[in-house]
C-alpha cells in the first residue's frame, strides 16, 4: 500500500520518515537514555537547508499566480522553521546535559515537525501542479461544450486548431502525471481515460465534419447531430474522470476490491 | 523544480541528524 501518492514525494520523505520512526521507537522503549552525541553539526546542516527552503519557498510563492498556493504554503514554511528552532534548542540542551530528557523530546518534536512541515509543503506544491493540469483539462471541456454549435467548415477548422494544442498538452501532462503516481488503480484509470480521449478525438472531428457537410447540402442532420453530441459527451465524461482522479491523493480501500 | 531540491536537502540533513542520534543510542545500549 503506497504511503505517499507520488514517486517524487515518496523519494523525498521516505528516508527521513524511516529514521524518525526509529528515533521515536527508541524513545518510547526507553532505549535512548544514554548520552547523546554532539549534534551541533548535523543540526546546523538542517538549519542551513531550512533557510534555503524558506528562501526558495518564498520565491515560489511570490512567482505563483495560484492563490491557493500563495495562501497555504507560508504555513508549511513556518512549520519547518519552527521545527528547525526546536532542533537547535535540543542540540544546545544536549550540549549542556547529554542525558536531558526534555532535550530528547524536543529532538523528536523537531524531527517530526520537519517531516510534517516538508510533507505539507510538498503536498501544497503538488496540488498546485495538479491544478495546472486541471486548468488545461477544463479548457478542453470548454471547447467540447461548443462542438454542437459548429455549423460551417470554417468554424470546424478553427475548432480543430483551438482544440488540438489543448488536447496535446493534456495528453502530455496526464501521461507524465500517471507515471508519477504510486497508486496503481489511479494510474490505470488515467491511462484508460487518456486512451479513450485520444481515440474519440478524431472520431468526434469526423462526426462534426459529416454534420457540417450534410447541413451544407441541405440534408437531414438529426442523426449526425446526435452522433456528434454523443461523442462530445463521451469525451467530456472521460476528461471529467481524469480531473476526478488527478485530485485523489488518499488510498481508497474500496478501489482494490 | 528548485523547491523539490530544497526539500530533498532538508530531509537528507534531518535523516543524517536522526541517524546520528539513533546510532549513538544503539552503540551504548
């Protein structure tokens, strides 16, 4: 069962999560009662890394036009900064007393805080990246919504010109996202939906062309219109399913049944 | 993305710190 929903987040957090768990277990089993070594240097390395993350994080916030990211990311940065301070305090306390129990608690609290804060930050960033893909998906939905008002060949050519780059981007982004996910069921749904969209797109265009040609010839267009609408609706459903799955981050037990 | 690299640096540094704390305990227990 995957704990982290993307491979990138997993590769960043898993090693530290394992180490923190070990420390917590040692503490809970009261096997950490011996003298602690001098932790000044590793704590300084964490402090420097945190200072860099805060700098890079603020730049990301300032350069982003995603209001949700701008609103949520500062709290994650503060959490990491606060945790870093706890580690510095723990190190100072352990220097004075290598057997200090409050220092050990601070060390654990700090390490957990770094893990939690970094996790929140990565999730915040990841959700923002997902929103970018969803924005592209919604552009495709907007184009599909106007498929039924296309009545001339000129409009159809423009429709294809507008839709094609959007579909290409969605296809590329969803394909890359699918490869990033750790959850196999979510990956499979994205692959299936994307394949359907790729298959349906040329059929829809063909259906629209038939409708436009029949209309130009003054022939009956009821069936051609129904066919076109059905294909547009199918594509809309597939894109909506992609949007739904892109937003899933938690493990859903039922989906494995 | 730079933010991912920065986050990675933190977790590597924190893992090293915690590992040092754990290792010292195990040696002495």
